[in-house]
């Protein structure tokens, strides 16, 4: 599976070097003031990565990132909950939408679809989720520049919104190697800015 986890120096890893073999840990916000567009949010407490096999691109999501998981349209919620096996792909997709690289929305949706497939989400659910983001995701994607500075990162202990530690342009294309190295060179529980 192409989901990645940073490794501590000297950590012994067997077959599957760097694969995400640890649980994804998030802090769920219970306060309405911490919602995003009316949806409950969670704060990523550890970073993780994803290697998109088709393009070779590595995407790293830093800790303290705020996600609302899968924004499932009301009509499809009976079929697909906001949280499930697809959750880590939803966090990855939220991250790509938070970056909102101009002209790359379709690529973000393709990465989401491929990540769902890697997670063995069944074809029907995957198809509904992918079509939903293709049809209804433009608003969220286009809000990236507006939301990035103040509504993308949060201190999971205090619940306070944090200023973005990097410009979102640092994640355009393959991403700024120095920023990505900064994110993935820290242990999973401390790979925050």
C-alpha cells in the first residue's frame, strides 16, 4: 500500500519500508466553532505520506492539519458514511484541496480515486465518492487561498487555529523538497511545523 510513515533514525523496519503501518491518529473537535463549512473537524496528530504510483509523486500531510474527512452529499450518506476505510484517502484529498494548486483540481480528484482503490474501497462507493468530488468540489478547492492562512492548521491540545507555517505554494507541483523533508524527517507523533 502506498501510504507512508516517517521513520525514526535507527528504527528497524522489515519488508515494506516506509509503509504506513501505524494507526492514523486524530483529535476530533467537538466545538461548533471549530467546524468547517458546518462539518465536524479533526486535527491530524501525526503526519503521513502517500506515493501516487501512477505519477511517482509523494504527498506528505503534516500534523496539525485540520480535516472534515469525507464531505458526503446528503443523498449518499446512507450508502457512504463520512468516516470508514476511506478516511485516510479523504484526509489526503482534503489536504490537496486545502493546497488548491491552480489547474490541478482534476489531478487531486484522481489521486483521491487511486488512494480509494489502494485502500480496497469497493467500486460502487469509490465511484460515488469520486463523482461527488468531481461534481461538487469546486467551491472547496477554490477557497484554498482564502482559508490557507488561518483555517488549515490547529493546535490539537488547545483547539486554537494556527497560522499556516508555510505558504501553500510550497506544496505546488512536487512540493518544496526542504519543506517536505522537514515534515517527514520528524517522528510521526512530532512531525508538526
